[in-house]
């Protein structure tokens, strides 16, 4: 069993009404609950929009809000499965796809 990182970019739902937000959250909870029950969820959380960027070999630190849009990384999920193909199939059930998110799935390389 290997670990795969799913990076969630873009999407909507943040400007929704409280009722719509509750519906979005229910879909996410159901999907992630199913992954957890199957032993395929290694973790995952949404990310805050505020952050820091470090450049110039560490000489420059920018404290800034991160831009909204398709390239904004909004969260991540870690899958536990046997192959990249299996992780990709799990990702196809992500509720974020219905909200316009793009997903990237990558195997986490073990060190050592």
C-alpha cells in the first residue's frame, strides 16, 4: 500500500449561502467518510488563503494573501492505495470536481 497526494486547485463554494455550504460539506463528509471506512484515507484538510512565499534562497519572505482562481491550492487529501491508477479512480469521486476544482494526484516517494 502506497500513499498518494491529491492536490485540490480552484473550485467554488466559498461564496455560497449557508445552506449551500452545508450541502457542500455534507458531500465532502460522506465521500471522505467512505474513504476512511475503506482504510484508504491517510488525511486531508483545506488550506487557509493567507500564506508566505520564500524566494531568493531564503533571503526574501513575502507575507501575502494567495490569489483566488484555478491555480490556488485549496486543500489536499492523502490516499492509501496500491497504484496511481487506483488513486486516480478514488479522486474521480471528489465532490470538488462538481464545484469546478482541478485535481492533481501524485505518489509520495518514501525516503530511505
